[in-house]
């Protein structure tokens, strides 16, 4: 018995000194990372810097949204990349506890001409003349002040037409319009004015310049983001006599901003009119193959004659309406221009946390050509 007892004591002592572990014990499960934060800063000339952090992360992997790219492990809490091509890129960050246990965050970065350090005037330019047409009127916005051809509609439309008939959220001010580098700039801002949370501008040629028929080209860069609603359009010059929609409306370009449903890359062309005492409309749309309308300049056009109205984007037709049928008399009478950037409204909805302010619509020129 004495020998056995000594042996047991010796075994227990050896186990204690060696920190013996029972075979039934299991290593703790790694904790899934949380509180992941990904921040993207554009440094210019196409370069971006991604900084990131996460609780319980052992390491990070990142991809910069290139076709076929697989997230690669990086050292530390930041990574840089320089883009060479225009487009929208989804940056994907993985915060890993182990190779198989991780969480993901993403951010979309838009590489337009300015972000890439390219010519800020880049984009499509329309011809300065067309066979069989003459230039009737143009505004190239090259002067030091806005032409007397334009006046401003101010406020929120109240009391006659609160929200401008569309439940818009902005208050229009002349001060949100400027000229720079030969461009007209309409700026939408998040600021309080007249009981509204946003301001912008709306300018018209009513009583100054009105046209019936013609090829109309407008070169512009559009704002972007949920709740933004830029428009380049026309209303019948007789609106004060017959009201809307009997005056008729031609929307040369409308865009409702936002990344969902490709909104920032889709433009719409529509007509509105009175159909025997009831409202009628007919519209079409087209989408950019890549990028968005905030990337660079595009030309929004209509070719309007006594038979039809054709909508074009960068010289390519995408929609047409035959205006010969009875009941479409609105589109055979003079119309004036309206340029504006609305914020909110029935169609685009409200801005949200993804919307960045201020936003700008820049117009390089508007040109009206009519048949000789």
C-alpha cells in the first residue's frame, strides 16, 4: 500500500507540473468579428485609400472591385489603390477571425473624369451645325452674368402650387445658380430656407425665348444620389391662358437619382398633354452601358417637327412619339425652357443617408436649330 500511494502522489505531482489537460476539453470557438468600419478617401488622380477596423478581427482582406478580383490579405488597417478607368467600383472588405469566419462591408466608389484627374470637360459633344438647319438661338454660358433670356422661379410654389405640384422638398433661390468656366451651375444644398430643408434653383425662358419645332441639344453633367431630380424641359408658352396640362410639356431630360435600379445611369424623355379633359403622358428611357450621368458630359436632345418628337442621347435616338393624331395640338405651339434640380418629390422619393450634398447640374450649352 505504501508503494502504491507513493506512485499516485508522484503521478498527480507530475500532472500538476505539466498542466495536464483532459482529452474531453475543446479549444474555444473564435469570436465572429463585429463593429466593422470601412472608410474610403479619394486622394486624386484615381487613387483611393481604404482604412478599416473591426472588433475581434485577426486580419483583413480587401478587393477594389475589378472584374474577377479576389479579396487579398493585407497588413495593417489600410490599403491604397489607383484606378485607371472610369466607372463604379465596389470595394469589399472582409474582417477575419479565422480563414473561414469573417464579416463583410462594402463601399461603392465612382471614378469619373474629375476623380481620375482627367479633363473636367470630358464627354460627348454634339455637332455645331446640321445639314438643312440653321442655329436659331443658343446660350453657351460664357459670359460673366446670366443672360436676360432667363428669369428665376423662386420659393416652394406656395400658395398656388405647393411643392411645385410634385411634393418637392426644396426652396428655389437665385443664389444657387452660378457661372464658372463657361458652364451654368445649379447647386442643390441641404440647408434651411423658407421652412424647407433643401435649396436649389429653377430658371425659365418664359416670355423671352419660345420655340415651335427644331433640333435642341443640351450638354450637361447631372447630379447624383437618392432624392435628386434634375430636369431639362419645356412648357407651352400659353400656360397662363390654358393651364397645365393643356399647355403641353416636353421633358427633354429627367433623371431620378440613386444607385438602386440604375437610377443614376438612366434618363427619361416624356410628353404630357390634355386628352379630352383628362391627363395623358407618353415616355421612354435609356441607360448608359457603363458609368453614371455624373461621370462626364452627355448631350440630351430632341428632334421635333410637325410629325414627331424624337429623343436622343449623345446623338442616338431612344424614343419617339407621333404628334400628328388629333388631340396633340399642344405640340404644335411655342414652348419655353425650364432648367431645374428638384429635391424629393413623388417620383424620386426623399433623400436618405446615402445622399451627399451639395450636388450640381452643370450645363455647357443649349442650342436650338430650326429648318431653313
